[in-house]
């Protein structure tokens, strides 16, 4: 028998709902490429370098760099999961998401899935707009985190700019959760 009173102190899932945020890889890669292009295009041309530094930034998702970018994308998704988990402070406690299957794909540069999924248990009264807000800022966080890590390798001067943008997206995710629920924490259950 399960208790349906959230005030009783048991860990039942009454008055809660599940949301799943789908982050399509095609959209993530498109935004990464677009942001990299805009950033590289804004850099002055260094006559000594002959534009080679800009070329490295433009080619972030080209064949020679794709494996590195894929790894960075998987790492950024893991960072996003940790960020969302930091809002929850709870472990996975036996649900249909409690499976070892997703762990095989985590961090794999050959991950050929079309999307990443962030599944969360949230209070039943959380506005639907909050889920959309979380999706929007999770997407921004991941894109900027990939660009930060990539630029550390090819153009360290630009990494700081994208680190600041990733931090801003992280803070906005946290504010969205706190604003819509008070200080109730979202319980994160993640799978890829």
C-alpha cells in the first residue's frame, strides 16, 4: 500500500508528475556550428596566422573535429545533468528510469542516438512553462559549454566568453526552478 499524503514523510510520488526534456543532437550541433561561425567571423584577421586560428573555429563540426566535438557534447550533457542534480540533492529511487541501459551510452564518442533525454520528477503544480524554460536553458548551457571546452583547445582567449554564457544559462535554470516552485527541488532521473 502506498501513501498519497506528501506530508507523511514517506517517499511516495503522489502529487508529482514526470517531465522529459528532449535535446535533439541535430539542433545542438546546428547551434554550436552557428555560434562558432559568428564568433570566428567577429575576430580580427591576424596577418601572421593567415586566418588559420579562425579556420579551426569555423570547422568545429567538420569531419576532422567531429569526434572531439561529439565527446565534448557528451561531457556537456553530463555537466548539465550534474547541474540539475545539484538542484535536487536526491538519488534515483527505483522507477522505470532505473536501468543500466543508459549508462552504456554516457560519454561515448560513438553515441549514435538522435537525442539526449533529461527525465525529471517535478511537483504536480509546477507550470508547464517551467519545463519549457528548463529545456531552453539546458540547450543553451550545453551549446556554450561545448564551445567553451573547444575554444580552450583552439583559441583560449575566447573560452572565457562562452564560460560566462554557460554560467548564465545555469543560473537561469536554477532561478526558473526556484521561481515556479518556491524552494522545492526537482528530482532528477536522467537517461540517454
